[in-house]
């Protein structure tokens, strides 16, 4: 068949990777437009093939193609493996709005899925859309008054899209205002007498969180303890300063703090770090760095500074070897807690025994200011005394306070 003089190459092609039926429908539409007869359709269809599809056509022996209907059937059978499978309407029924997904995003996803199900009726599309919506107001509206057509349902959903987005914008603006107010509250003015040149990170540490002026004696420097905090303690337990994430805010200098990761002061001089170490110790961490014998050390330090020469008592050197420990059980009264129990106790012990009191002059033990050590004053700490008597460590000792009241 001879092609007409005005024939132009069709601007469609097929390489064997997409649905063959769609390509065939597109070609037939153009053939009808240009009024191609059967022989011309066979020759024109060949010009639309590319790559593997063209290789397939050249396998035909001469004269094998007799008409376009047979040629198109062979074409569909050859590339049937890549033919798009039409989705079932159950795909639409099973779709649902995801948690956190906006109504607009869900509507766009649902309408794209409807394109893949051309056999779905408007009733099926409307029912699947209503079933999958999680937005409360839109779902209630469609449940009370279902749309007559799918287009009506889409229009009603579009109104609720605008309401949802306006509400989200309002909440976001309110959140930004609240955060800005909170930031202004955190920025407290510098107290009178505070050094203006003190590092900002230290001022933040003193104004925010746990702080103290009395520190526990430690066995290592703050810098050494910081290394343990970074390696062995979980990051959520330690209250790290903000500058560790934001980076240095001060000009570079010889003074650098590894706790704040900023310049301006040394690590061992950082009050914020000392406060954080003290807080962790109170919480039960870093016990291996606590100096436990603080009272005895302070007494030795006071004795060494005292100008008086103390003579060692022979009693201290000749203490017998400890033979055991005598514990005391302290409970309620021996005669009971009720009047009836006290009367019964008195009847059982009706014999009177006179005991002669013997007065003996014992050793007087005094405690002076030098024994106070590093006791924080003022204080109301309990007095704990343990004496060693005849080789036994007695846990309960009577102390005469010199007061008839106490």
C-alpha cells in the first residue's frame, strides 16, 4: 500500500516496557483521525516500535502479516506480561487516612487510586472515601447526609480541608507565641553584685536547675570526673548546657571549658560543672570519687595547725584487740504499753531489792572546736558515739549533756 504524500511519522512509540493495550488504543485513535486503511495501519504501526518491540517485529518472515487485526493480536500476546492489571474496587474500600495525614493529602491519594479502578461506580468511590476518613467533622457530616454523587462528596470534603488547614495555622501561631513568652521568662536579669563579665553559660547554670554552695570533698578534679560523666553516665541523666549543642559563642582564648564547650573559663573552675557533679552525687552517681573520711582528715588538719603539742595517751596505744561488738536493742518500756500490762508487771516483781550506789570518778571526755572538722554550720546533726570497752565495741553509750531537761 502506498502512503499518502502528506503522511507524517506518529509522535507515539512503544519499547515493550508498558501496557501494550494502551499503546494500541492510542494508535487506533490516530489511525481513525488520519483515515488509515488496513495496509497503511500495518506499515504505520511499525514506525511506532522501538527497541525490543522492533526486534520482535523483525522476526516475522516475509508475508506473515496479512491484516492489522491479526498483527495487533500477535502484538498483544507478545507483550501480555507487562499488561497493567486493573485493580479491584476493594482497593478503594480498604484505603484509610493515616495517623497525622492531613485531609488534603488523603484526598489526593484516594483520587489517584480511583484512576486505577475504572470499573468502580460513583457509589463505591463515595462509600470508600467516607469509610477511610478519620477527620471527625468531615466524617460525621458525610455519615449524616451522604452525597448523591462522587463529585458532591469531593466538594464537601474540600470545605473541611480549608477548615482543617485554618485551624492548624491558628494552633501553630499560638504555639510560636507561647514559646517566645517562655524564652523571655527564662532570660532573667543579672542580679545585683554579679560580675558582668562572668560567662553567660555559668550565669545560666546558676539561674536554672540545681545549685549549691557546699560541695562534697572529692578524690579527683572536675575535669577528670567530667570524662567519666561523658563515658559512663547516660546522657539523659546529666543536665548538659545548651552551648554543647550550639557550639562556642565567645572569642577563642586560652581559657576553655569542656563542660560548656566554650571559651571564657577553665573546666576545673566551672561552677556549673561543680553544681552538676554535686547533684549527681546526691542522686547516687559518682560515688567512687567521694572522699568518705572527711571528719578524720579535718581533725588531723586542725591538730597539725595548732601550736600546742599534744602528748599521745598511752590508752590509745594499748587498746586491746577488738573481741566483738555489743549491739543494743531499743524498744518500748519493759512494763508494757498499757495500764493493765504495767500492773501485771508490778505484781510479778513484788520483791524489793536494795542496791547500794557506788560513786566512781570516771574519765571525762571533752570535744572542742578542733573536733568539729568540716561540719557545716549551723547544724542539728545527731551525735554518734561508739566506745571500745574491755575489747568490745559498744554501740549505745549514755551521754550526760549537763541539762535536766534533755
